[in-house]
C-alpha cells in the first residue's frame, strides 16, 4: 500500500497499538520467494522497481515470480521465451516439474540466522495462486498434492522456530491469476485488474485463517491489496482475521498491504514507496538482484555485492527502518551461489559490527549528519554514538553532536585517535577486516 496518508476505517481502529519492541530491534529479516516460477526462472533483469516506467515494466518484468503474468502479454520477450524454450506449455506444468530434491530447511535457516536476522518470511501463495501448503479450496493445486508433494510452509515454520527466529507468512491477497481468470496486468490503473468479489474474499479469507490455525505466525505480510468485498465487517472480513491473529500472537505485527484496513508498519520496495520511510515503523524489502523469484538470467552485475548489501542495511537502520532481504531459491531448493555470497558477507560484517546495529536507535534528525562523501551513517545504542564510515585513510566526518573524541574505538575495542576540527571529526581509518563501512564508537559527551 504505497499511499502516503492512508485512512484506517472505523472497524479496524481497535487494532491500533504500539509496535512491539522486538520488531524494531530486529532490524533485519529474510524473505523467501519460491514457487513454480522457480522452474523456468526467467525474467529480463532491467533494473529496480521504482526506476522504470510502469507500461514498460510489466511487458519486460524483471520479477521472475511474475512469469505467469508476463508470458500472457502478447509480444513480451517472456511470451516468446515460453514458446521457444518450453513449447508454449501451460504454466501449471511447472508445478508438476518442481522437484525440491535438495531442499534442506534447517541448513537454510542456519544461513539466515548467521546474518543476524530476527525473522523469516516465506511466500505461502504468490500471485500465481499456487499454495505452498494444502490450503483449503485449492482443489489440489498446491505443493502437497503436486510437484514437491510436501507442506513447504510447515517445513519452513519448524526450521525457523528451531533456529529461534520469528516466523512470518507472506500471502498475496490482492492477486490470484488462477482463481480470478482476469486478463494479464499490463499497466497501472484500468490495466491492473485484481479480484474484488465476495467469492474471492471468502477463498482468501479461508486461506489466511488456515495459516493462522496451522502456523501461528508472528508476522502477517500481505501483498498488493485485499478484495474489497472482504474489508467491511462480516463473516469473511479481514477484520476477523486481525482479531484472530492478535489473539494468537498478542505481540505479532502486520504490514500495510492488506488494503486500507489495518497495519502496524509501512513498507517500501526497492525504490518504490519510499515516501513512507522515516516516520513510525517501516520496512524496505528487496531482492539481492532485481527479482525476488530466482532468475537464472541475472549475473553478478545485477546483484547487490556483499559490501553494498551492508551499506544498504546500515543506511536503512540509521533512518529507523528494517530491511527485509530476499532469497530466491532454485527449483531444487538451494540458495544460488551469488545470493549466498552476499548473505555470507553480510553475516561476516554483522558478526563484527552488529552490536551497533541490532537494537540500535537512529540519531535525532536535528543532530544526524549522514553524508555521502565520505559515506557516513549514524546510530545510537544507549549512551554510545556509532559512526559507520565507508573510507580508508584520513577522513573528515561531519560531527553530529558533542561526542567524546578520547573515547573513540573500533568495533574490536581498539582505541583510535580522533580530533575535532572546525565542526568535523578527523581520523585515520584502517582497511576493514570485512569489506564495508568501518565502525567508530563514541561516548556521548553531552
């Protein structure tokens, strides 16, 4: 819901409350997109959402998880790819071909946990309508009956709980290209058709209700919207699902993509919807590449490097947000090598510097002197002010407030000489052990 000023309807106002501290302290979550689209694993790696004109975006969609939509757009490169490589086969053939023979949920969650992430959110149903558990009413179009022949959400949930992390469920309430039989989406506005009717509202309601019963998630992560017929009070209202969710998880949180109903935190995606960042609880989600679903076309030039992932994470945290960083699993259930490399680098950097990131607070806007030359971001942990500086050698850092220069030390506790000169902190930084910003910690001298 990329709306600057949403209005919470009267029947949802009782759910307003302070966002639980655990969510703000977590700072980092890991998303997983996995579905039949992981079999063709194909999209054009054009760029990030929010940087490409929407009419062009949909026909050349870089999101591999939108493959079922893109191949139905006449003249699209994806439609041509589907004809040439897959003989124009029906999309659901990919569900039957999906064989996650190498899926090891405990190993995956060990990788997730190593990054320092506090929560994990897999897709339970994306826009193609295939459910990763035996959801009610799907007529066998799910991963238990076909393809993987396994309750993948149950496997994710158990591994997440065993790893000691919070568990969330992503559910696309706004789109279901199988149930709705609507034409492909080719643009925003009238060309963005979504199901609004009571039949779909009941169908989606029963899915989310079943997810709550089976997996007791800590996070409800909706997407796109919610069918309009399911927003007012009634037997299949989203209102009832929120009521049940908070009864099961009093400290649970919900995002803002269940339509204009209720939300605990706002979301942005890549570079779209960034106007919501900076006030209240918010989260930016993105893939390591340009796609959420695994895209075999992507190479190193399309990926966040490890150091870039670190800078993106620190920047978001310094502005008061969380990062939900996505893994697109292969059809066999493995983390692609380039994505794994980025995650392992983030894990190594957080192992050294995470104490100044996780559980931190942003500096007050009136004293925060974030800069890009050199790149500097700030956080606070108690009475310690943390500077993250992406530079080596002598640097001048705009001083955000009165700090004790004599207290300056690196992440490992090594003292570092810092002087104050004409409103700037001056120091010489060593080459970091793990590539990325160097942490300097100061006592607040005020």
